C-alpha cells in the first residue's frame, strides 16, 4: 500500500506519498501541490508557510535515508504552479518589505535545492514565475507535450524580476543568452522547446504523463543522484517500454 501524508493537519496544499512498494524497492516518493478551493496553484503566504514546514519534514526524511527520489507534481489540470500570489506581492508597501518577501522565497528554494536526495519536477501545465523557479530548484525537469505545459519567467510584464533565485538558476541551466531572452521578453516555452533549450531534460507524452514521469525518475535514478546529465529515455521511442502497467 502507498503511504500518503500531509505535513500537518492544517497544511493540506501539499500531499506527500511514499510509493516505494510500486517501484521494486526504489524509495520513490511523490509530492502533489493542490491548493484546496483554488482553481490554480500559487505561492501564497499560506502555501509558503506550509511549504516551510514540509521542507523540515523532508530534510528529516532525507537524513534518515528514507527517500531516493522525490517527484513534484500538480493536482490542478493545466496548471503546475501559476506563480506567486499577486495579492501577496501587492501587500509589500516598502522596499524593505519586498526584499524580505523575496529573501523568504530564496531561502526556501535554497533548502529545497539542497535536499539530500534528487527531486524531479513533473510539469503537465503552466509553470510560470515562481512555478518556474520552483522547478529550477529541482534536480531535473520533465515536461509533457500537452499544449498547456509551458515554462518561463514572465514577471517583467508586471514590472518585476524573478525574486526567488530564477535570475541565478536559469542562466546556470540554459546559458546567459537564452536566460536573458526569456527573462527580459517574458518568453515562455512549450515542452519541446524547453528540452531543446536545455531547460527540461525530457519531453513525455501527455497520456499517462505522471506514470511516465515516475518511471523516468526510477530509470534515471543513478544519473539524478550523480548530478550528471546523461539521462536515458530522452525520446518517445525509448519510452514505449515504460508505458506498460506496473505489475
């Protein structure tokens, strides 16, 4: 049986699930972000508070070597994470308040990036702004070929620049020229172009996407742990064998 949990009784936007029993002894866990009562996932003050508590729990699980790999996914159709809560941003009335808000996000993303096990962002919808920055903090990004799956940092359209580490992590992954083009023009990329740019590691079919993302994470566990970008199963032909139902 799979073991599902939330980080506490009040914080129910994040659902952590131990899926080890399905994957032949690989300690594969999933984390689903699904804000109750909301049409989209967004990084609100409440969600960030929940995530901070969850990070502490994940750090403890990692210390006890209970997780080999964690796959982050969304419970919303067509949306991974839409970005930061605009109302939360507008509530910052001074430069100091805005800086403090940004630093909170940066510290959380640093802790997420520094977890003692690899993380994979499984994107089957819009990953914009803070959602893209969340994904950039992962060890790897896998995207579906669904038209709704796009990734980017369009904050400049709101008169902002990425405030949770995106200005550092995006250039590291795709190079300074591509990163500047994306950030300064609000360009968002579909899955195939994200793979071509080096932003995503693989493009997976939208059909059975989550199952395929979990299987990809298992197959590439060695590369994920080593941090080497020699990931297998980078095209659909090779993925066909992964789409069989798990026994």
